[in-house]
């Protein structure tokens, strides 16, 4: 069922990775071109293009201007919440990025230094990322919905010299002030950044001047207005770095509560970005690409910022929601007005649109003829949503499977290489470079059609994580030790007789809420802080809109009496404060006991299976199976 062209390309990528990726590297302009693709001298720490040098920002911006594309749109900013649009050409982007790089340089940022970027969906977020890369520095992107404590943990781990932020983010019904969150996060963190650059927006209460006054009293960081920093700066030229030098750190949830800083290199990532735009997404120079995600997540890093610009395409930066800005036709308006060739979004967004406009009536108001493909990623594309979108739009609806760690798709239906028949529920086949296998718990291969652990044989292709920031040992223990010689994805699934991969679900306690990976262990730590709570478990239960939602089950301390609604409100507020609204934590139930193994491990998987109405087997290691029986009503109660 898979096409011959795909098989040929895929087999070459696995059997001759050296030749395959050296050829792909011709899509990048190098200061020193690679003579060698892979350095495998120190497994499992593989390095791509070890002898090459480049600047990623130059490849994303300068070279297109030099090649005569300066007047082409690089970024289309569409703010549905402000009713504002702006087009930035490659020439204008070059000027703005160069000057902001100069502003960062004025704050002491140089090669290898870290810059934390805490921004919503505004062009300045992309400008800050590219300017950091221009200097050979390393950016740390943090989603603008994270709370101060989450911010602090990333400040302490990544030790940024400068923080770049804005006055705040704009939601359909409220404004979120960022400056107080930054101030609190920096006060909690042990590491102290030396300066904060703030892009000022109208309509927010807290000003840079106020933050500057408070910082002066405590001899804290210098607070600087973006406009002032830029006015005083001189443009900076691209700084040459090694292909193996880090480009950015992006944190993903860890099961211990301590975030894992995924390290992305410059050269391998650039090569993978250009290759994937053409072969996976069929996006070529001049095409309009729209990824409706957020720059704080990996999909945004790769497919809003780097890959489209590296490919010389036009990228849309959308500040709005799939529904409510103003209605469930918002996505179709953006596609129509900007002539987007592809739309790439999360299944959650499609489910939200479907919920508000089940018959897709609003799509009929717009000319969607420019859209060739709808791509989905971030979580499994369920067959119901796939069918609805396919019938509504009459274009291929294509699932992708990948992770923060991989940086680009592990499995996809390669639209620029060899489009294949779609199977609902499958992201199709492994992308060239990814040797995907299914193993049983002891590492033996599973036959076609049987579910097991989805793993990727090492080395993984260019663009995937190099290690975890400052923690090689955790990189090994988190991903490599379970199955020696393989990267453990943490997902279970199977490969069918046609070679199609099916991803069934997570094997650890990280859940997927609206495409965002969040640690239930981390939520449990927060819930346990409530003075009435003796013990708790948080599981991810199936949600028709968001994929999964966290649900908390708590045991009260002996003798404590508290109204369950009051407890729920207080615990929800705690999680919102410590982790942020992104956790979408709203459900808490009081229980008498939690099911455990004899060694004390809570049977979260069994609880989740019960809550989701799945078949389950009571583990032989359970201490008291009567607890599960007592929990049944609570777990299956619809809330």
C-alpha cells in the first residue's frame, strides 16, 4: 500500500544515512560545508555535521534577501483579538532582527549565552528568537500561559542572561499581565538574569517603568523597553557557530516535576527543517504556510518560526482562538484572506470548531480553494474528527506523530514526496531517517498488528534532541536505558501489515491536554500542598474535546472536614497558580482510599482505564482489590 518512491527514499535514509543527509544538507547555506554527516564515535551522543559551520538566522532571513526575495512576505501577523494585521517582508524582517540582535548584544549576550523568551503570538516573539540565533546564543522559549513557579524552574535550569517578554497576552475575554509573572518568577528563582526587555503593548496595567522602580529598590535586573533598546542599538551581523552548537532549549514535562530541557542543535535542525517543509508538507519558496499553534511549543518553534523561514515560505502568526475570535469560522477566515496552502493545527482546535459549528456552516462563507492539506499533530487525530474535517473541507486531512524531543515528525504522510492513502487513526508511515520499531517489555520485536512500546533505533535523524540541558545522565535514563540502542518514545502502538504506524497512548504519567504535554506527577505535588489533603492521584481521563483532561482524586487527612466544593475550588486555584491555566485542571473528587501495589505504587493506569470505560486487568501486585471496587462509581461518574 505504501508507494515505491517512499520505500526507496526511506530505505536509503536507513541504509545510507551518511549519503542521504549530506545530500539533504545542500538545502542550507554553510560557512563551512559538511564533509561528514554523522559522528557516531560517542554513542548515544550522536552528532550531525560535526565539521560544518553556519548561522541559522542567516539561513532563515539574510539569504532570501540576497537571493532576491526581499520583497516577499516573510511573516503575516493576524491578530483576531485586536482586529489587526501586519505583513513583514524578508527585507523588513532582516532589518528588525539585526537591530534587535544588536540590542541583545548591548545587554552582554554573546555566543552560547541563553535568552529566555516569554511571549504570546506576536511578530516580536519570532524576531527575538531569530535575533538570539543571529548572535550564536541559545533561546529558551516558555509558553506565555505558564505560572511564575514554572518560569522560575526554567530560569534556574537554563540560567538565561536576559529575559525578553511583553506587557501581556490577550485572550478573548481577558488580558493576562506578564510583567508581574516575570517579577514573581525571577524572585523565586535562585539564578538572576541581568536584564529584562519588554515589548510594550497598550491596555495593560503594569508598565516597564514600574517594574524598573521595584527592581532598583532591590538592586534587581535592569528593565528596558523594547523600543528604547532598539533605538539605542546598532545592527548585528550573523555569528558563525558549529552545526553541533545549541540553537535552543525547549522544556517538556518530566515525571519528577523537574522540567527536561531538550537541546536542539543548529545544523541538523536546519537541514531537517528545510527537508521536511518540502517533503512532508509540500511547502516551497513563496508558499503561504499556517501553523495554528504557539511559539512556546515545539510545533511553533519548528513550523511557525524556523522551517517555513528556512524554506523561504511565508509564515502566518495568528493571535486568536479557533472559536470565540469572533466565532468558529475564524480559521477559515485566515485561510481565505491570506491564501494559506496548508493549515497545521491540533485535533483539539478542530473538535472545538466542530462543537460550535457541527455542520461547518461558517466555512461556506469563505473561499478555501488555496488550502491543499489540513495537517494535525500534538495528539492523536481521532477517527470522528478526521472524518468530519475530511468531509467538510474536501482536502486530505493528515495526521503527524512527533514530540518535543524529536523536533519534527516521526511519522507522516509525505505530501511532497509520495502521498499515500490515509488510514483513519494512523499518522501513516515513518518519515525517512526514523527507524521505528515495536518492542515488547523485554525488548523483543513485536509482530505486525500487535501493540507494544514504540521505539526509534539509534541514531535518530538530524534535528532531534542532542541531550537534556546540563543533564546527560537524565537524557540516558529518561529515553535510552529502557531499551538499549533505542530511543523510547513513551508511547505504545503497533505497525500494521502495510507498514502504517498506529499510536495508542502514553506509557508514562505525562498526559496530553489540547496538544500540550503535562505531568500528572507535577500536578499531584501541587494538589498535595493543600492542608486538607493526605494523599492524591491525578490521572488523564479521555475528553472528547481536549483529548485528555486531568482528574484529581484525594484522600483527606484524618479528622479534617471540608466541603467538597470548597476543596475543589481551592485545589483548582492552587494548580492554576503553580502550573498555570494551561493545565485545565477542574475536577477533584474525595475518595476513601487509592489502589496501590504492595510496594506502594498507585495504580494510575488501572484507574484511567476504569474512568475511560476500557477493559482492564487487576494487577497481581495489588494490595487490596476491594479499593478498586469502591472506586468504580467515583471513577465512572461523568463530571
